[in-house]
């Protein structure tokens, strides 16, 4: 940011505003105020001035065109865009209304406004409340449109849990969890049996998978010899590491819907064993499959997973003493070499390696064993839809910010 240039620009805009006020030129006042607020966003008086000039501007016959011209000139002008959206809504142009409401709200939020009553100018509060309600209604309508063909394809009874999950996701139904200790960060599937750690008898692939232990461990040790092939596993949404004391690294086979073909080529027997698992394949989302390495003294801090539609499967490969997975306030699980277990990571959980050796497991996202195949297919499609919708709305918001 060039402070000198901003100060110079601000002085010119302030002079222009004085002249526009003298001339009672409402379009020019609004446009100039929006430009000044982009430099000095916390000027309460200017926010109030917008609230005073908008009703005057709105009496013009070509008001919508004037607001459109204003946001074309000042894409960041979230207050003016809020009013423009209202015009589109009244004209029955729902798509454009949704687009402008969404951009207005996201832009204001990014600048620290419209987050609550205190961060919203008094004149804008009813408009913002209406915009939020409109956006929510459109999202709920979109979810119902996604559900309709799936209910037709699989039958309403088979989609009972999925439908309820999506209506809770959209906010149309309140979020009611079977176990209050679960707290997915994205999507909750209701009415599944409560299982922080899944019984082995619901994992029919267990013995076949464990039979590949020696081959998988040999391949793991081979790639571990080239330590650079392991990358830091994860950071939280703020960019902070989820690990203290030591490192949590991974050698990926799948991640975010991407396949790491070189890893499969380097570890063909592991790759073959993975093919027999009910992995969660969702475009651009899942599965996450890797050799998960915790170095000595590593502590993976408490965190939660995104959805209980999956289970996280662990296969113990190299397990020293003093290593644990702790489902906070539920139970502790100790890895065993050559053995698997699966747990629901929407429960708060942490892990530690208090030994002086590496701990390595083969980690994989599988479907929650209690989901029927029709539900798996529907959930995969719906999550893809949500992802595409999210990308589109983010792109719309970025388009003019």
C-alpha cells in the first residue's frame, strides 16, 4: 500500500464530495462516498451519509441503472450493491439478485462489516437482514433441487437420512446430533448408530487387508528411507500447525480427490490392498490415504474431522510403545502392528508419540460402515454439488471484489 498516494487520492475525493453535496448530485455523492470508504472504511459519518443519499437516489426513474453504473465503477461498493440487489429482486430477476446479495455480503464481511448489529450501519440493518434471509432461502431451494432426482432414483425411504442431513446442512432443519460429543465441521449424517470406534464385525475386509501387512510394511520402509518423500501432513484453517513437539508427515496415495500415481507405482502391493477397501471417492474432496508418520515426541493437537459419513481407518505398521490415539472424553486407542481399527473423527481427538522411535500407520478414508450403498452414492453426488456451488459462489464474489 502506498500511503502517500492514498492520502493524495483521499484529499481529491473529499474535495469532490464537497462539490457533489453542494450540487445535491446524489449519484456523484454515493459514488464518491463509496470510494472514500474504500480508503477509510471506519468513517461512521460517511456510512450515515450513504443511508441518507440512497433514498434520494432511489427516487430517480433510472435508479437501477444508476446503481449498476455505480458498482461497475466501484466493484467493492457493497452498500450500493446491496440496494442494487433489491432492485433485481423486485424485478423478479432472482439469479442476479442472489449474485449481488452474495457479493455484497461477502465483500462487507471481508472488510469487517455486517458481521453483527454493531458492525452494520443502522440504515443498512433491515436490508442486510433481508439479504441474509434471501441468500439462505436460495441455498435451501438449491439443496432441495439437488435432493429431488436422488430421491426419485433411490426412493424416498432409502434417502431418509441423507435428506435429513442436507436439510440440516442448509439450515431448513435444526442440527440435532445423536451424540453431543460429535461436532463435524462440514456435514452431519443423522440417525447412524453411535460408534466413536467401530466394531471389527462391521469391517468385513479386515482379515484380507491385514493379510497384506508384511508387503505393505516392506514398501513403507522402502519409501521411508527417502525421507524427503514425506511431506507435512496438515495445518489448521489459520495456517497454524496441528502438531507440537515433533513432526506429523505423510506419504500420500490419494488426497483431495487427487491420485498420487507415483506413490502407487512405488508401492504396488499397498496400492493393490487399498483397492479392496470401501474408500470414499468424491471428486475434489476424497479420499485421503497415506502412510502417516509421527516422529518422536510428536503431539497431534486436538481437532475434528469434517463429516461422520466417513470413518478413518488406521493400519498399524511401525508402532513403538507410548503411542496413543485419544478420543477426548471417550476412549484411548493403542495401535498394534498388523492390526486395523476405524473411528469417527468428528469426535474431538488427538494423538501422541512419546517414544524415541517413529510411529507409522496406513491411514485411509472409508465410508461409514453403517451407510447403505445408495446413501454413499447420494452423499458423494451431493458433496460434489456443494463443492461446485461453493466454487461458483466464491468465484462470483471474487469477480467484483
